[in-house]
């Protein structure tokens, strides 16, 4: 196609406008296809932007001529009120996992029992989130998340903003396609840098960032995150006279979809292992994250013959990469102080690239952790990312020592206030017991506003530290007096009317939180979210808690002597009583806002375990629902467990339940019983 120069759009007839809009739409769609699918851009960015601006201008002036496949539909302007449920025509199953060569060979042997000399397609396992997209008459009709495999959420408004997903196919057909939405490393790093500069919590990894982006109600946000997608599955391929998985992938490319270029047909185990080894070694050279290799039987009719278990197809599996290690020098060990006064040693490392991010610091947990592993300053150490997310020092490389290493010695004074540290015999950690320690105060303030505590949005760690150093917030009651200095806050860089009003609104709104949030926010030692909820339910008001005895606290189920001692000491301390009185005067709610409903026969006095991804709810939401119905949630499966609630990709708890013959509920079983 010859690309036409932009021309004057004033005083041209309807016919010419319509033709020009069609032409611009075709130019821009072809340019997108060349860029995203063929990886062969013809237009420069500047040329693309000029054509796009012209198209936007024409469409705004003549909306009746806008084409269904216009690239401007990706701009991201739709805001929805909620995610609607979508029932998948065919279940979106997850894959079983293998972790070593022996397990890959076992998978191959199981296939061979049913199908002689199998041929596989090997694909990169993109670390993103699954999507199903439906086209009607060649036009994008609906897109949904995997959800629980049966029912997902409608994310059409956000999927339309992804440039590599076509709005209109090359043929006018009705099909469903499935694939993976992901965020590139470049986009991830850019977004995290922006969030850091705006004092927002940073995303842990590209997958979390992509998942959070695609589940935005406002498509402008999803658009700004620059998401991408690879398509890898055509559920109805056989009905379309396509006989192999590889042919289905070629068909997807023909229709205009972006298919990963690293897909390969492998004829035997040796070829498969060679493919795996190559991509495991070179994964960091890719512009996106992968966490393994997907292995699929190529012949679609043989896939049907093999069938599936309740959880997984028998004709496919996913090889998961081993945790990647990197070697670097441990230059120093420094110490930080948490809100409870716990002093934590941290490794200062020579910066090293590990799984797409540069690591320069990580926690060393406590003195015992360091001494047990014989870690020394100046050691060359191996580090990995636990769960592919959190960096961790695994061990020192003893053979690389040269005599310049320095033994670790735990400090005896607080690194912030120089107060003596204290270590309980039963604990591994040291604590600063100075109640006036600045580090403890700042960490306590950060904890108070955190999501699981008082949930006051808008206070990042940097803002709290700045407000503390400026004298605006020295204690938790100061949050509720910021209205008085509202005009003064406007003088601070980055604080305008809107941001200050939002902050004050969130502070005021936090006064209405239920008692368990306040108890957790106060930072009482050993009192986590669960214990705070237990205390709030048991006492109902803070006044009743203040009147309790140690004996009564110790008798509460799931409390115990250590927590009882800590809570009792806290509520009898005069400064804490004064703090609670001041919070009362500030109209902070001091009652448990019960959501309890009539106890349910399926849950009353029963014990449950959760496993897998319970996609319709967070784990905390289901735990709260069960507790409100009279049940209890524990972390491990035993003979006393009444039922295991299983979500997507269940772990060893599922296998343990099968072994002990414990009832297994799907998410649908659970929902049926709570209604």
C-alpha cells in the first residue's frame, strides 16, 4: 500500500471524508500488524502519530463514518461499574507441572502408552494471565479472564486497548482464541519508576502488574500500562478442519494474531530437552518474563483421545524452571529497625542482575540465619529470588574466600537511637526497647495507615517519613489533626488542593473502621490480623478489652499465653490507655462492626483449609466469610479437617486431602453452601 500524505480536511465532501477515514484506518491497522505481528515496522513513530491525529480529528467531526476496526477504539475511554461474569464455552484448564528431566521422561512415557512416537510442540511459558477472546463475524465481541476455569470476568473494555490484539480479523469468522496477556520488562520498569516517584506501592513483578492492570474498571489505566499478548490456543480447531496444534498457531498468525516466535515442533525427548536447556539459559535475554516451557501433543485428535483429569489435560504439561542463582559480593551488613523495634540485618550487595531486576540489598533475617550459614562480609554469595520474587542469600561460596572476609558480629546498640538492644531467650531477633526511637515511630506510623490496618490511602512510606521529619506527624493521633494545618500542607511540593482533600477524606473515612482494624493498627506485639479479629469478636468493644484479665485472655481459643501476656501488658500501660482515650475523643470507632449472619450448618464448628487460586475472592474474604458462618480456617490438612476448598492450581494440600479421604469442595460447592 502507498501511504498518502496528510492533507487539508477543511471543506471536503462527505464522500472524500468517508474515503479518507477508511484509508487512514487501513494504514494504521496495517502499520500495527507490521509492527506487532510481523516485527517489521514500516512507518516511523512520527508518521504513525500524524496519521493517528488526523484520524482522531476526522472521527470527532464525522463520527458517522468511524470504522468498526478503528485504532482509536484502543485509546481507552471506557469505565465500567463492575466486572460481569462470563461462562466459558469450554473449560479453561490449567496445566500439570514437571520439574526435572525424569518427570519429563515420565510424561513422555505416559503419552507413548496411548500414542506411539508422539510429536510435541514446545512453547515458552509466558508469565502473565490467561485470556479468552471471542470474535463474531470477524469482530472482537468479548474477552474474559480464566477465572475458576468455568466462569471468568468480562475484561473486553481493557483487552480492546492492547495494540497487538486485532479488533477485526482477516476473515469474517466466528471463533474463540486463548492466550496470555503480559507486561514487558521495559514497561514494568517504567511503571515502577513512576510509582516510586509518586510514593505508590511498587508492583512485585510483571505478572502482578499485568493482572492488576487488566482488572481496572477504567480502561484508560489499562491503556497506560502498555500491555501485550501472545495467542496460543484455538479451542475449536478440529471443527475448523485443523488437525494439529502447530497448524492452529499458523492459522492464528494468518488471522492477525501475535503468536510467540519461539515455538518449535520437537520429535523426541532429546530435542525437547535441548529446547528447554537453551531457553532456561537464555531467558533473561527475552524482553518479557517466562517461568518455564509448555509441552503439548501436536496431534489434536490424539489430544481428544488422551482426555483430561479433573484438573489437567493429559496431553500437555508445563516444565517449571529452577530458581535462578546469581553470584555477587556481600559488601556489608547494615541494620534496620521495624515498628516493634525488631532490628534486622540486611545484606549490601554489589549490584547484580537476577531474573530481570538489579539486586543490591536483601534481608538476612536475623543473627541465627547468618551464623548458621556461615555468611561473612566480603563473601561471594549465591542469591536467588524466593518464589521468583523476593531476593534471598542462599549461601556463601566458601571456595572463593581469600582471607579478607570479616566475621559477622551482631550489634548491641540500636543503629538509630543507640539504646541497648534486648533479645528474649525464646526468640532469634533483637529488639530496641526505647519507646522514643525515631525508626520505631516511623515504622509504627507506616503500619498504622497500611491496607490491613486503618487503610488510609495516599500515605506512602516517603510521605510519612517526610511528615515525621517536618513535625506534622509524630504519633498516630496526629493523622486526625492534619485538617488544622491544611493550608500549610499546600506549600509542600506535590500537594495541591485535590491530593490534600483526598488525603483528608481518607483519614476521616478511617474513623469508621471496625475494631479489629484498630487493634491491628495499634501495633501490639504478636497481634496480627487474625488475632485482632479474634479479640474484636470476643470483646465487641475496646472498653471490655481494657477491663479484661490475663486469665480470660489466655482462655480465648487461638490466643495463648504469649499473646495474652503481650495484650495484657499493653492495655495496662498508662501511655496506651491515654492514647486510646485520645482516639475516642477523635471519634475513632471502638466497636466491632459485626458482619455475622446466622450460623450455617455446613460451617458451624467446622475446620477448613484453602488451596489454589480462589479467583472470585481473596483468601482473606473467604476466611472472613467462613468465620462469620461459625467455621474456622487453618493452614494445614489433618485428620481433623472437615473440608478442603480447592481453587485453580491447587498444591500439596489437595493431594493430602485425597490421601486422608477428606471432602474436597470446589469454589462452586462452597458458594452453594453459603447461599
